[in-house]
C-alpha cells in the first residue's frame, strides 16, 4: 500500500473506526485506478511515481466523500492530469 489506513483517516479527518473497512477498500480501488491510468499492473511501478501518493489519496478522498454522487469522468480527468507524465507506453 502506498497510503496507510492511518494516513488516509488523518487526511479525511476521520477519527472513528466505523469506516475502516470502507476506507481500506477505497484505498485499494484507488491504487488500481491509478495503476490503470499509468498502464501498469505492478504496484512497485506505481510506488515510484512522483505523484502516486497524492493521486491515491485524492482518489480515495473523492470516492469517500462523493459516495452518492461521484462524477467518475471528472475524477479520471483529474487523475490523468496528475499522472500523465508517468504514463507508460502500454501494458
């Protein structure tokens, strides 16, 4: 994991344990989304990307805070802007 549960909870300002499983799942989903954008299946590659931690935290926060009305197109456009410089030529 690039981002720990504790780091993410601090970023989200969540100080209770009720959403721990949800947040962990969102972190995992966010890492997968970011890996898809940079075109890799290797977490090691993602961990070496300069903006990876920021992108994963942004994605997790967005998904957590917009559970009901998320605009996934907007999310993907923001992530592409963050990660485009690290995008690989192909899988």
